[in-house]
C-alpha cells in the first residue's frame, strides 16, 4: 500500500506528523510489516525524535542552524535565497527516508518517539511525503 501526505509548514524546524502515519498504518490493516516514509524534496528531511519535551526540538533546531549557517561565502548555489544551499546541506546531513517496523498492527515507536518533517527553508511550503506499507 502506498499513500502520499502533504505536510504544510510556515517556518523552518521540526513538524510532527506521527498521528497521520499511525492512521495510515491502522487503515492498512497489517499486523506485521514495515512502514517506509520518504520525503520527495531536497531541502527538507525526516527524523524520529523526542515528542514529549519541546526543548529537545528547539535545541536540535538551534544546533543545526549553528552547524550550517546562512550566507557562507563559499556557497555558490544561492539563486533561491540565502537559505537555499544551507537547506540542501541540512537535508544531506539528516535523513530523507525512515523505516519503522509495524508490530501488532501499530508503529513500533518508543514511548517518547515522534515522526517529524524537518523543514529547512523559510516561508510557506507544502511538502510531499510518501508512505509505503509492506508486510
């Protein structure tokens, strides 16, 4: 089974969409299998991260901003603005796909784990996420 989600973002950072994936898994009816999630963009990424304390997300976002700042004089790919090349580097450093086991008909996530789109660009974006269930 393959489904596509659209995740809208209005700012850079982590945007949780665990419940949408869990619903797709539930509707898929698999007792055991694998859920693969893929983002169809080169300036956004995916991660599984803590979903209990928002300070963990803020610290991750701030750390990545320090690691890959905008306006680096060595960047030549700047046609779409100062966040263009940094967004590609951030996506390359993180993940464009995730694999999560399905156990007893549900995602086998830990207690504090959530699924996030990591938006690396400023401005409004609509990101396409492909969900593939196999079992």
